[in-house]
């Protein structure tokens, strides 16, 4: 699935509810999901990690939609490699 497809899917599925909740609450949910992902990475199974990565992506897509920022646009920052040194792999100290 492409990033723009994910963002559109999350908007169709949860957009109205997420907008009513607001961006500040969405950031809080995203932070909670990041904590669950951290726990899954440390102590969980691969299935747990896949589940939590999916949740983080969904909340990130929701936040981007609320802010009016396409995920593709945000990801483009890394299109040419490291945004600081411009290289692949990164050669920053």
C-alpha cells in the first residue's frame, strides 16, 4: 500500500471521529501507540510488533490528514537520502 492510499483509507475509516477528537488528542494517542510499539520491540513477538507498527502508522496518517499534510510530502524529505548530508548511506558524524 502506498502512503497516500494509507492516508486516504484512514481518512475514510476514521476521519470524522478523529477530527472531532482533535489533533492534540491524536498526538496523545500516537504517543501511546509508540509506547506500545516500544514494548513490543523489547518484549513482544513479531506479530505484536507488526500489530503495533500498523497502529502507529494509522495514527500518524490520521494526524497528517488533520494537519492537511500528505504523508508523501512529509516522506519526500528523505527522498534524496539523509536530509543533512544528502548521502545514502548517511555519512553524518
